[in-house]
C-alpha cells in the first residue's frame, strides 16, 4: 500500500467518488424563518415557505383543547414556563391541524409585537434518534422553537423512545429553555395496547417493564384528548368550511350531501368534512382560498 502509484490511484478514485456524490443542501438559518423540516441525514434544516394549515377559527368541536394549547403556546412564546404537549385520539379529528394553526396564530402575534416570532420545526418519527443533535443546534439561538412530531408511536423492539424520554425530561442537558415539544398520536401511551399487555405477561417484573414503557407519555405535561365528533359538530365543520371558501349551497342540500359523504367514509371527523369540501369545490368549479 506504500507504492506511490497505488496511492495516487486511490486518491483519484476517492476524488471521483466525492464528485459523484450529491452535495447536501445548505442548512437554513434557524434564527430566521417561520417553519422548517429537520433532516437527520446530514443534520440540516429545510426552510418551509408555506405551511399547509387551516385557520384556527375553522377548527370546530375542539374548543377546550384549542384554548389550552393556544394558551400554553402563547406563554412559551412570551418566555414563560410551558409544557410539552401530547395530542392523542381518533384519526382525522384535528390534532396536527390544531398544532399548526396555534403556531401560526402565536407566530403572527409575536411578530406583530416586534418579536422574532415562534419557529415551527417538524421532525419525523423515524428521525427521533437525531433529536439531541437538533437540540444542540437550537440551544443558545435567540428565539423560541416549537418542535413538532406528527403521528408519534412505538412498536415492539423499538428503543428510540428512550432517547426521547431523556430529551423531554431527565437528561443531563435537558430540554433547552427555548424549545418545547408537541406530538400527535392515535395512542394515549404511544404504543399499542397489545404491546403493553405482552410486556406485562412475559416480564419477570411486569409492573416495572410496563411502567418504563408507558412513562414516556408522562413526559408531556399536557395530555389533550380528541374523539370522534357528533353529527351537529360535523355539520358545523362543513358549514364553516363552506362559508370560508364561498361555496354557496342551500344548507339542507349541504347537510344531506355531507351526511352521505360521511356514511361512505364510515366516520365523521374534521378530515372527512374537509375531504367533502374539496369534492364540493371541485364540482362547483371553485378554487379553495
């Protein structure tokens, strides 16, 4: 390997491979911008110019959860103590929509008051192992960050929940004061019931094993439950969306069509209401605002 010709050949091969490898995009500056996505591979932030969201006023049937989360987010943006939040419950009930809507409302409020705004950073569930690296990057940045993980859950053999536990509470460094963590999940304890029961039945000390598994949700100071809505709330969602987007249809016809749409989907939820509105707007030839 000390042959000069061989070393030169290896250097040329290495140089060619470096040129062939795609360059990683430049990481966005977390000190500016309103929303980002964290990429674990390469550990870089991608700026998001336009967040897919709905207005806070359009979210129906979740008034209590809305008020609690909005108050917690405002306090955090104002530099006051605030809790990590877990929004759990039935699918399509507005969990992730509420997080994004609350962020937008608080971010606008902060900027209107001359502040730096509240930044939203989405981290994917499969990238949680890189969360400590993200927090190291955000620690000391002179602004506040809302970290958001959508559809958070863990299955058998998955141990990444341990690193998340240490980051949320109890780690040596702990969560930076300028960061709060919000997550949505269909599961209250972030893992399926059968997994908890299996751990209990096969462990030498079942209580201790189950306690370790479910204690992750205890790291969230706020638990906000979301449940399937009743028919009146579903109609309120549909009518609110229709008014907002200028879709003129007699109320009786609107409700009849929306009800038929929910029956074909087998559920009533904010997501089903929005899917009906998209179908209605398409049939009427009206773009959504």
